[in-house]
């Protein structure tokens, strides 16, 4: 982002190819293999790890950027099995729009949702909307179809398998190194009709962490369980700068979720949580006023800030401000040690590079019973 803002593109591709079919992909890969060209699959280009940048070794004669967005659309829907066959170049909004016409949703919303594709999600094992259970795209993939330099690869479409290693795991997270994902069968669901949300605050961050652990081990599986420390919550208006904030949410297409929310809130209040806001969606056909006593201003404020961050980040670079996120995972027993070490290391980097100018914050994106 920094180099791009100053017009610095040291490694442009030699060619950009935009296939319209799997046959086109196969022909391009054949040509690249026969002429010594490197081929880099390009979906939405939203990756932040440099995988789409054509910085290659001298053993290649050139580099082709393979724009996969011509392979787009929902190709088939299996309503009975709740699955859809989707072309890999389909962007997030287009996928939801097409599924929505059938009352369905994929319900996978990475922060790059508007500018990333199904094939990109699979190739990078993207994390999405759900804070528990279906946290990554892996959980939502039924089978994958990929064109490789050696020919077609396609895994069987199965709900599960105990027959040795899962073949889909070969492709998920492969970052385009093995071939070009062209299609996938995805697990979809009915669009949620019932929702409940709550925002809580904690005076002590350690107790907030224990609260999240308690909920994650309760078996309730909330759709959203985002813990923000005081520094993370304040800039968006979700917090006051002194309290950690927890955003909690449940949703369902079939049943009311207020009982699940009530059980979760009991756990959280026992750990020192204070309810700031609580909302519930009305039942279909019911009056909104009857079941929506308060607004969700804090949660909506943070969500708006979170979704706009990728846009603001590039603009802030021009003013000399750099914003970045790095992610890690750990088990609950090691969290306190890791948290302290990361804050200390990051603060030291700020002191060395910027004379201490900057801020560090922490948030939980996904929570599991073990960490």
C-alpha cells in the first residue's frame, strides 16, 4: 500500500490474461509451461501477504498475471442438500446477491468481502463472519475443482469422509502454488430471520478474557463474539477508552435466539460484564417495537469502523500514518503470556521507529473452546 501510494511498482507482470472458461485456463497454463513463463493467479487482489505480486526469480522468462474474474457466477444450486456450485472468480457481493434470490446465503464475510473472490477465499483459507464454529472457509467447502499444469483436479463432493487425508486440504491454503481454482461446491444456508445482539463492557481486560473463554466453552456457539480491549474500542466510538468491550450476537433461520443470549449473558455477568446495549430482531411479521427495546449503536459503530478500515488505511498512508494488523493464535492457558510479550515487543518497535508515536490494541476475531 505504501509503495503503491507513491506510484512504485517495481515488479509489473509482462502479460495479463483473463480466461472466460476452464479451457482458457488450461490453454494459458500449457503455454506458460512450454515457454518458461511464471503464472500467478489473481482474484480480487486483496491479499496483504504479497502473493499476487510478480516478484520472481531469474529462471523464468516472464510472468503472466491470470485474472480469474471472468470465471464468475452461481452455476448450480442443490436446494435439498443446501449447497451451491460457484465459479471461483465470483466476488462476495455478487455471490450473496445471487444466493439471496433463492432465500439463501453463504454467510462468509471476511473484511475484504467486497473486493475478494471465492477462489481467493479458498486459496488463502480466509476467515469470515462467524466467531465460533464456522470460522474459516474450510468449514464451508464441499468440493473443489482446479486446473493444474498436469491437468484437471477435482475432489469428490461429499459431506465428510473418513478415507484417509482429506483431498480438499491439499488445495485450501495452497496460495495458488498447485493450480488455479475454477469452481467449488459450497455449503450454503437459509438466510437468518432471528437475531439477538448485546454489547457488554468490562473494567478489567483479564476478566473479559475469562468471560469469553467461559462462553466459548459453554457450547452456545454465538455467531459473533468479538472482544475489544479499551484501545481498540475507543477510536470507533464503541467504548470509552477505559473499558474492554464485548460484542455478542446470535442468529438463526428457524428458531428464536433470545434464550441462547440469556444464557450467555448470565455467564458474562458472572465474570464482571456490564450490559450496555441489547437488541433482538422481531419475529417475522411481528411489530419491531415489541422486541427491539434498545439500539445497538456501539456495536454498529465498531462494525462500521472495522469494515471501512481497508479503505481508510490506504488514504492514511498519504498523511504519514501507517495502520496494520497482525494475527496469531494460542491456547487459553498461554494467552496472558503471549499478550504481554506482543504488547512489549510492539511498544519497543514503536520506540525505535517513531519515538514512541503510535498505539497498540488487541481484539479477538475467533474464539474456540481451547483458545
